[in-house]
C-alpha cells in the first residue's frame, strides 16, 4: 500500500489555520466587548443601587425632630446650642417639632424647664406662661447631703420637708410634707458651695405646704418620665 503525506504550509510567521501575524490566543483574536452590553450592565448596577436606597428609606421611618441639648430654664431664650436634631420613630400621637423648624425655635422662650434630652413639642416653646395655671414656684434651702448631685433644672424630684425640731429636746414633731416637683433652678448660697437654693415648680397647694415647713428639705431624684 502506498501512503501519501500532505503537508500544510502556512505563510511565513503564521500558524496553521490563522492569518499571518496572528497566532492562537493572540490579542487580535479576543472577542470584542459590546458597548451596548457595558451600558446595560452599568444601568442595572445603578438601578439596583437606587432600589436599595429607596427600600432602606422606607424601612427607616424615623423623623428628624428637635430635642434639648442641655438644661434650659423656664422663660429662658433658647439659643442654637440649646437644641439639637435627632432621628426618632415617635408615634403619630406624640407631639414633636420637626428638625426643619430649628431656625424658628431659636430665639423663642422655653415655656417650661427642659432637661437635656427632652423631646421638644409646641407646648414647650412660645411666650412664657409662667408658672402654669394651677401651679406655683417656691424656693427651698437644701443643705449638703440632702440632694443628689445629678439634680439640675428640669429634673423631677420628690420633696420631703421635715417638721422643725424642738430646740430644747431636739425632737421633731409633726408630719413630713411630701410632694412631687420639677426643679426650675439650682443656685449655690453665698460662699457655702455645699448648700444650694432650689426653685421648685409644684401644685399650688403643695407649694404652700412646702414653703410652710420649718424643717430641713430633702430632694429625691425621680427617673425619667416620672
């Protein structure tokens, strides 16, 4: 049997089956990327990103509102540094002031004493009606050791006014006056840094009883919301 051999010749510098100057796997044979596909991919990425942002915004139902950044006394003009904006998920029945109203609130007066962190409502801001109807403000001298160090303007406290002690026997007689109050201000007395004069907002009847007590006064600080 006679066998024949066929020789495949290629142009100089080429490889079998490829044009001259192009070898298998060379850059010239790589598949072209379609500009339309690139634009479509970019559009999909942007679309998914936008959809994610919209969903995240819908899931976060918190609203920017104003809160007291530091204690503010009743009747005090509210400065920009006195308030700040936070995002809260307050119930629709809770009165708040939107963060966008900050410029309007600055320069107005606090109707009530505000503790730091108080969520502001329209009832807190405006022309001062002080003291509110049915309430009165009285002052009490509180000696060292009879008031927590954290008591400041806006704190809620229980006032315990002790009856006066008999000068001869040192025995107290009478009942302890007990009332709940809001601290209006705390001021040191003269050079005695340990003794303070505390202004208290209470119901009119309680204010009269506390002011009439001749003994020492003790303040018990209450938790938030009490």
